[in-house]
């Protein structure tokens, strides 16, 4: 919630049963309905509060601590003091799940370049074939910027649709709590617990991203594989060192693509932390001389570990490298995001769900590769 903790000019929004019914009849969320109905009131707060935020404050519900103003986050039982307050609970749960799922620091956001929405449950992405096939080699040659003799044809690279539609899967998270728990927990703490649930749910999507990078998205584009000992004859099997890492990040010199993100297993991740950081290699340069390396991003390398990155069949560790802005696209089926809060009377619990149908595909097959530490 924003800096506003108190409402202006007697502003007040009470969510009655009639408002809930009107929003349902229009097929829109309660938040959207309230923002349309009370648009002039929302303008009082410079868009730092929306109508649902105003409704929460009108009900005396504070969703975060503000020590400077002596305000403490309300307990969850505040939602059950009146019928109008109870009407706020389902939308509150849905908004929290949505905010948590779309936060910028999620692991998936660190691996995905962009997100697009499609109609239906299958899609073919636009592909620039840069493989070693004849068509791919022709495109590679066309992309080389060079002088063209007067009157000669300009080389043209060809875009095409992928031959195989990408796979769409359903992902979801849910939260269930008894009334006893809700009435004794502050809203701020409850939100933190929901964040923990969401973090665990991210693992499924990260696993699918890793699978797409390694095996491809169905369009004959598995990741290119490099071997540490080939890149660096001095490399130690099973270990990562600065020289091997740098050669891997810049392995595809022909394309000019440099990997700025790597995914490892937990063992190699520890090597990154202890071997590379302890030596402080990037800061050991003469302090009187400033260097700029525009073709590498070693100073801003994102390192992620995942249990879904397994070893090779002969038990060798491997590292995924990707140029994050060009490697992977996330595709969401339009209308597939489902929010639902249901009340289970038999055991007095509230359950909230959020699901979406999504898939992943490669943007540029050159923008990801695998390093085997052998």
C-alpha cells in the first residue's frame, strides 16, 4: 500500500452484497468494478491508492505496518467483523496472489526475456533459423553486415513460423487457512506466508524453462553443448574457474552473443561463491586504471541455482548460460488466469487459488548453451 494511511475529505467505500453481485454480473473483478464506480474518488490520491485500497481503509483494515505513524498491520479477523468486511476478503486474497506471482524478483523473471498472450492453447513462435542447416547458414551469411556492390541484391534473412507448436502447461498456487489461524495472524505476516508459498510454486516453472533450454521447444533447437576441457585445457573436471567461465560466456564469438545469466546445480553454485568471489578477480586490477569490457558482462553476471538442473548421464555437472534478453519467451493463454476463493464450511477454512496456462519457447537458439564440467 502507498504512503496514504488516512482517507481524505470523508472518502468512504463500503462493499455491500449488491456491489459484489453487480461486479459478478458484469464479469469483472471487484477491483475493476470499484475503480470504475469511484474513479473520481481515486483521483484524490494521485493513483497511489485504488478504490479497493480505499475500501480497505474505510473498513479500518491496514495491510502493512507504519511505525512512524504508530499503525500496526490489522489481524486477519478484521475481515470477519462485519458482512461488508467479509465481502473484501476474497478480493484481498486474489490481489495478494496476483501481486506475489507477478513480482519482479521472481526467478522466472530473471530467466525470461518477455511474455506474450495468445488465443487458444497452442501457438507457433516466429523463428529466425540460425542453425547449421543450409537454410540456417544462408541466414547467418545474410546477417553479416558488409559492403554491397552497386546494383547487387541486398542479403535477406528469412523469418518463419516454428514447425511445432509450443507446449502449454497449467501452473497454480493455492493457500488454505482455518478461521482460527486467520483471526490470530496479522495481515502483514499472512502476506509473507503467501510469498513463501509462491516461491515454492516458482520451482515448477523454472524447471520447465530449464527443460526448454536444454531440449528445445520442439522445433529442433536443443542447446549447443560445450565442454570445459575443450574451452580451457587447464580446467579441473567438476570445477568452475574464472578462465573457463569467461570463455563459456563468450563462446559464440561468431554471433557476438554473450551470456549474462547462468544456471547451476547447488554444488557448482557454491564454487561460484567460494572460488570466484574469494579471489575478487574483478576488483584486483590496478586501481589507477579504469577498464571497460563492453563485450562481456562478468561484472553483472546473474547466477541462479536449481535442483531441476541435473547432472549428465555420466554424472558430470553442467551449467546453463543464456543471454537473458534474447533466449526465452513465456507464452500465456488469454483468459487462462483463474482466480478463485472458496469457503469450505465443513471444516471452516478459506481457500484461494490462482492458476494460469503457460508455456516457454526459444527466441534465438544461439542465446543459450550448456557447459559440461568435464
